[in-house]
C-alpha cells in the first residue's frame, strides 16, 4: 500500500473511519451504537484516516483490521470527521502501524466509565455507517 510521503497533520474537516467488525454495533436503521466507540483499556481508540487512500486500499486495511481481531467479518466503517471528535473534548493523534500508515488514535478520554460512555454516544451519533461494498450485513 503506497502513500506518497509523510501524511499532513490531522485537520478538523478530515474524515476518519472506525472499522465495524461487530455486527451488533450497527442498529437495524443503520445508525451506530455507542459500543463501536467505547475506548479500550489503554484509552487509545483506533481509527483510520481516509487521506490518500483509494477505496480499494481503504477496504483492504479494514479487512486486515478484522483479521487481526480474529473477526472474520468486516461489516463496514463508522465514518466521522475530526471536528466531531474535538467537539467531544478528544484528540486525534496519528499512530502509523505496519500496513496502515493512516492509523490514528482517538485520545484524551476521561478515566470515568460513565463519561466515556457519554462521549461514545456522541461519537456514534455523529458517525455514519458505510457498509462494505456489496455487503448485505448486518
């Protein structure tokens, strides 16, 4: 997967994707549940920047994410813009990894679980579910 040079700093209007590897994260009406945005114990929620990715490259990364988590199904992505993250009091920090130079973390989460849940609800409400092309799930 090639990107040309170093990626620019994260901008407020930049789209991000949280790959959906759990079908129950998506409601029947195709809106996202907060569970998709609950941070892990290290409080670094993984997302992928869309920048400089073709649609094919984007979905290849998504499938790699699903495979790495031992999920065999990639349902799609929950897309939102950096502004929505910042509005919730969080930050997006680039965190490139092998195979995904566009990887980033949503950071700045409070330690309080109910506060995390409230922010996850805000992010879910600000996101849009994009199904995997050709997918009929969930």
